[in-house]
């Protein structure tokens, strides 16, 4: 098979990240606000890269918190952010990282 294109993510990480996005929707208990912000930030960093645009205004508290969480990950590579997202989803589901059904990272 041809070599992967330069700068592309490992297909294992991409597939596991996509599965984690589905798995997170099966949670029976709402994650803490801190975990929700981390999930948001890892997802955005893993799919869009560094934060863009300006910080929301003072009246948009939720928007500011999300922006700030994402901004803290500035410079983190997409694959690293996706791996952190996967690990957090597995923790929230009560699975050891790399549990059955997921490839080890």
C-alpha cells in the first residue's frame, strides 16, 4: 500500500476518535463542567486546530469558558488532542484506556 500522506493522522487514532464521539453520547451520567469543557476543547483542537476568532464578550459566560478551554490547547497537535479526547471518554465510561473495542494508543 502507498505510504500515508505527510501530516495525516494514523488511521487507528482517527477511527478510535470517531468511535469515541459515538461512545460519549452513551454516557448515562452528565460529565462535570470541567470534563465537558475538556471534551469540547480536545474535540475542537483535534478537528480544527488552534482557536480562531476573538474571545466572546463578558455576557457570554459559557462561550468564554469554551473559548478559554480551547485556547489553553494552542499548539497541541491534532492527533495528540484526539488521543486525549479518547482517553477522557474512556475514563468517563469507566474503561481502562485502550479497553476492548478500541485500539491501544
